[in-house]
């Protein structure tokens, strides 16, 4: 049986989980999909382009900072073969 991956969308929930006895790897998906533009093909180039622009124009978050906080962690999901 493969390992378990727990995906969280807030640092607060990740902290609570880390203080529990539940086993498994964790991933923080730090993306606010509740605001800003979305496209049907989630994680496509168009999706990321619109998200970059939105956070840059709305919150003055640079593309590099957005990449580091949001995209870089989920690149781990490119190979999930070790997870059940």
C-alpha cells in the first residue's frame, strides 16, 4: 500500500494536522481559488497566467513570490505514484 498525502489549503489547518497523530506526508496548496479569475482547465498555462496577473494587480504580489508560495509546492504532485 502506498503512502498517504494530505493536502491543505491553509497554514492553520496544516498546523493543527501536524500536531495530531495522523500519519502521512503533507502539502500546502496555498492558492485562493475563492477569488479572482478561473478557467475551466485548472493548472493550464492560461490558468496560471490569469492567476499571476490577478495577484500581481490586486495584491502587488510579484510573479516570483506567487510562484514560490503557490506553484512550487504543488510541483510535488507531478509524480504521485508513491501515494495511495
